[in-house]
């Protein structure tokens, strides 16, 4: 695996659009004023959404105004003198340690299919303390202050969305069944919707990846001190399905390694991951049994 750490103001999704990639404030202003190149690039990715683009277009004039204000106060000078050195120091600190973890083969073995690249790009942000967010391909955003373990977990987590081919009829059927399970349906309906995961497919995708992230992290000796505490607190404790998948798939992998999607289809169809079995697994996990 090759890890690239970047210090940049804005990332745009098409690496071929070098002259419009938003690496300077002037380029960001140009893109806010005319987003046609960004639109064309986004339309080629799984992240394209007509509704999402309309939302962006409605906000673009205000964004351009804000960016021009930054230009007037010479923000690039402030960035280069104040924020950039901090990020560059952090890149120097993170780079050697991240290169030690060849996570792509481990991810591919659990997914059962190859990732699109063996290079993972990590964009360090100075002002937005967000969860790790995937942009496009194997690129994700993180904050300069986050510890190494958080960056590593994000690097493992983000490339796995989605961890299965949702168009596969067997997977599709399993997702439909699991989405109707009372425990899953309750968590989708009754949680803080500002966290996202407001549909059963979105929730199952995220919980699957969270479970796989922990399993793979543990294989590298970098698991969380207490997955139980993590899932009790994460996003208000909504990711109980992740805890069940973690318990059941981890044991299945130890007994007889199979790709996650293959296990998921069987576990859902035979009831192992639904109904009373799901409830029992969750209850025992959070009780520490």
C-alpha cells in the first residue's frame, strides 16, 4: 500500500483536472463561479446526485462571496505562514508510521474483491474537525489534530464503502430482509438524524464497515481499547448492528474465512443476524458476555 498525505485547501474529484483542482484560493473561486468542470467530474463517480448538485448550486453564490472575502484579506499568506506549517509537520510525523501498515490486502481479503487502487490519499484539514469522510476513490479527509490511530482507522474504514455489491440479487435480498428487522428499523427511525444513516441501506452499509474496520484493525494490533464502549457512545449508540456483525463475522472468519458479503447473505437468510438471534448477540455484547 502507498499512502499519500496532502496539504491542500480544497479537493476536487477528477485528478485529470489539474488546472481546476482547487489547490489555491484563486482556483477555488473560479470553481465556485463556474462549477461545470466539477459537475462533469462528479457525474462520473458513484457520488453524483441531482439533488445534491442543486443544493450546491444554491449555495455556490454565497460560497464565492466568502472565498472572495478571504482573498481580500490575503488568506493565502495567513495559510502559508500559520496553518500550512502545522500540517506539513504532521505529515512528516504521520507518513512513516502509516507506511508500515499494508492495509489494502487485508481489506481486499475481507471484501472478496480488489480496491480501485493501492494508493490511499489522506487530506489533512486545518479547520474542520470532521469524522473521516471519503471524497472519491481511495481519498479521504481528516483533521490535523487527530492521533495516528484515528487516521489509521479512517484509512481502513473509508475504502470499504460499500463492502458488498448492492446490485447482486442475493445481497440485495439480504439487505431488504435485514432492513425490515425490528431492531434495525428502530435504530434507523429513532436516532439523531443529524448523524446521517437515515435509511436502512445507509445504516447497514455504515454498520458493516464499522465492524470490518474494527476486525481488520485488530489484525494489525491497532484495535480499540474497548469496542463495547465505542459503540455504546458512537452517534448516540445507534450502531448496534455493527456490534452484532463484529461478534458474529469475527468468529466466522476465525472458523472459516469467507468474504463479508458471502457471510452476510447466509447470516441474514438463516436468521443468525435477524430477530431474536440479533437481539441476543447485541444484548450479550453490551453486557460484556
